[in-house]
């Protein structure tokens, strides 16, 4: 048995090794479901663990007084705050949480049960 090493296989192997060697230990690995095993249709799962997205201002806990106490200048106005234009207020989802007004295009997916938000979860 002979091992045939082509330029393409060498470059592919070297690139794979370089990526794995340079990949920080804290960086998550990617995992994919086996073909033909997942749900039918398109599925998009997004997990925000860190970064520039301020999740408390994306899905706003407008029913929580502490949110407004702790964020006097950053808080998004409550859905019923008449001092602020309706287009700048939280879009109520369930009486406690609401969407940032810029996320209005996601509202139909929420109403159709195709979108969910998970707040304050811990990964172990």
C-alpha cells in the first residue's frame, strides 16, 4: 500500500493542522448534526454568549423595575410610556418582556411560534 501525497491533500492537511493549532482553547468547536437526522426545513439557532450585543436591550424586561433603575439612560422606554414616540418604545411580547423597536421585523416570527428567546441561562 502506498500513500499518495498530492499538493492539494498536503495544503488541505496543513491548513487543517494550522487552524487547529492556532484555535484558542476557549474558542468553541463547531458541531453539526448527522445528515438526514435533523428537523425538516430550515433551522437557525443563534446563541449570544458575549460580544457587543446588549441582550437586555434586545429583549427588554420592561416589566422589571430594576431594569429602569439600573439603566436610567440606556433603558428602552416601556410600551405604554406616552412621553416617547411609539416607534422608540419596547414592543411588548408577553407583558413582561419586549423587543427592541429595531427588531420589529422579528415580530411575525415570534407571533407564529417560530422564534423563542431564552434569558438568563447558564451553560455548564
